[in-house]
């Protein structure tokens, strides 16, 4: 049987960018990441335990090839010492465990952050691939190709409408919840061939290299959450994380994620200094129109020209939603749209809603106070209440 992970390069770009930043700023951090399924699967995920164990054994046997390392070296924001680290890096099997609790599949990675943070994306697409292998594949792929063709027709129809001030651009953000690796590649190649005027890149570094696309990504929640335990005053963790990012990348990778403790709390910290240094903001929870209007109002308040900034939307998008958001905002600010599951797992079968999130760092709980009910993550209710109090965040 062919292994699911074919290359360590096949992960989201932001895993590498966060990895480098944390290796340089907090190499001694110790963390825990936990797998969670948020919806009800067609069969108990616990049945996949043995197969997941086998795939993780394979993952831990892989190392980066010289060709892959050379590709990373040629990304201008990747530093030579980080590539040197990756030259000798291997995942350690002792840092990740797979267990079951009744029908529930439990996967936990515990260890030095720079050795366990990378597990997340591979675990998610391993579970997805194993899950969908048990369902009707030929029927699913037939439907998936039909739906992909319809998306391309939608894009061409959209292109006939009057243009806004800024162009419509979207990206593939679908590696973690994809139907399969082969289907993911087919989607990316098809979009790059059929609608290159709109399709501008992928978060999948392996496919970016293979297909000749731009790899897309900056930071995720885990980066900012980690700073809740890094010795700064809790009220200042976002500012500390953003400052370290600026110092690490000095103008590159300038899209900041806003919803670790909610958009209002983020904007309170995103002062003129950061607003000038970052190119834009990424939305990942809450009402996207309300979020975008808050961002625009913030730039107006700071007397910055919003037309020089970008809003990136990435929360459960499909093309019609992206088109609607584009019409709302593209006359006032640059936009971008990261579409995940609806590109790489739109097959007629219900996709899994799975995540593998940071739950603790340096022996302390960390939390995400989402702007969407149900997306808040924390294993410690006392810490969650304390964080809400500090940032005046409503309970949702």
C-alpha cells in the first residue's frame, strides 16, 4: 500500500514560517497538540487507529531531500540556519501517541515545539485520506470533477462582470481536509491551467514546487497562542508575537491573523506601528463583512490608505461567498480568498471537520477566543475565563 505522506514538503507554508520564527525566538518551548473531530463521521474514527499508527511510523522515517531543501533556500524569507536544521530533522515517533476512547480517535503530540508543531497537517490529511478510502471513491471523484468544472464555469462567468478597483484573486488552502493527495493535485493543476488569471497560488509547498505556483501563507493561531506562555504580560502577548514576527521577516509575510482573542482585542493592539508594517489582515472567524468593515474603519482612523492594504478571507469559503465579499470590499481595499475544503473535498460526501490544535505551552494552557461560536478552543475553563476578562471578550 502506498504511504499517504510522500514528502515532508507537503504541508502548509505557514508551518515553515512559524517553525522558523519560533526556532529563532523560543527554541526551548515545550508544547502539546491535540486532535479533535468537530462533526459526526460516517463511521467511528477509532476504527482507523492501526492505519494511523502505520502512517505515522512512515512519516517518522522521512527526511527532507536535497532538492526540497534547495527549494526552501530559494524562498527569500527562509534563512540558511533554518534549512540547516531541516537538513538533519526527523519527526520522533515517541512524541506522538494514538489512542481511542470508545468511538473517539485520540491523537496527541507532546514535546519540544520545534519537534512536534509540524505533525498537525500530516495527521489531518492522513486521517482524511484513510477515512475517505473506505467510502465510495469512484462515485465521489465523478461528482468532484463535475463540481470542479462548475466552479471553473462560475469563475469565467464572474470574469465577464465589470471589474472592481482591485483584481479578484484566490488561493488553495485545502491540504489539511482534502479528499486525497491525488485529487488535491488534480484540482490545483486544473485551476492553474484553466483560470490562471484568478488562481494565484497554494498553501501546499510540495504542490507549489511541483506545479510552479507561488506558495501562500504567513501565520496561524498556534504562533500567537504560544506567546500566552512566553513570559510576557498576558495582556501584551499579541503585541509581543507581532513584534517578533516583524523582526524575523522584516517586511516579508505581512498578513496578520486577527481572531486569537477576537477582532476587537486585536485592533486594540494593532496600532499605527503594526498597521504600517503589516501588509494586511486575515479573517478566520466571525461575520466576514462586519470584520472587514472594522478593519477598514481602523485604517481610516489611523489615516492609512486602505488601497495599499489587503484583507484575506479564509473561513469556510466557497466561490459564491468569495464573489460576494469581493463585491463588498474590492473597491476600497485589496482582497484575497483562501478556499480550502470547498476546493479539495467537494465530492458530495460530507467532509470531516477535524483540527489538531495547540492546547498547552510550557506547562500552561493556551486558548483561542474565536469570533465564531463553537471554534473557541481551550482545555482549561479557568484560564479561558481569565483571558476573556483581560480582553473584555464576550462568552460565545
